[in-house]
C-alpha cells in the first residue's frame, strides 16, 4: 500500500518536470530560428499572445538590430526554469520562465530570458523574449 502512495505524491512533481522539459525544448527550437536570423519564422512559431502584442513586421524591425550585432551564439547554458500558471500582465495559462547564460560572438555573458506558454492545442510556444 505504501508504494502507490509514494507514486501519487510524486506525480505532480513529475508532471511539472515534464512540462518544464517540453517548454525548454520548444524554447531551444525557437531560439534556433532567432539564432539563424529567421525572424519571420520565429514570429510565426511564437505564441498567439506574443503575436497579439507585436505584429510580424514590427518584430523583425525590433529583433534584427538587437540580435544581428551580437554575432553568432558561441554557447548557451540553461541557468534555470520555473513552471507557473500566472505572470504579471499575461493571461492565465501555463508558462515556464527560463534563463540562459549565452555567449555571443560580440557579447559574452548575456542573459536571455525566454517564456514559453502552452497554447490551446497543447503546444509550447514562446510568449516572451528578453536579452540582458
């Protein structure tokens, strides 16, 4: 009888870890588009919430002058990822806020914050992206 109780008590943690893993994988795929300067494609793959806040043309105009001067990514390491169901200024939903320590060719030691959210079809899509 003890084994089923242990499995049940660990189940929510395993689900959160699984969601976090899925969100991190989705963020890395999306970052790959940005890294390869496929900015229009990154907008297409972004969350609907992202697309509501910035249209495709504005996204390209915003991201290109920020990312292009940084040069190619040399390394990108996940610092941490946190699952949450609410964020300030965002609709209720499932989110994972993650940070990467990224060294670009022309800016070593940058911090990228990427926030995927789960869409209505169950896919994780980036809803926010910041570089510091």
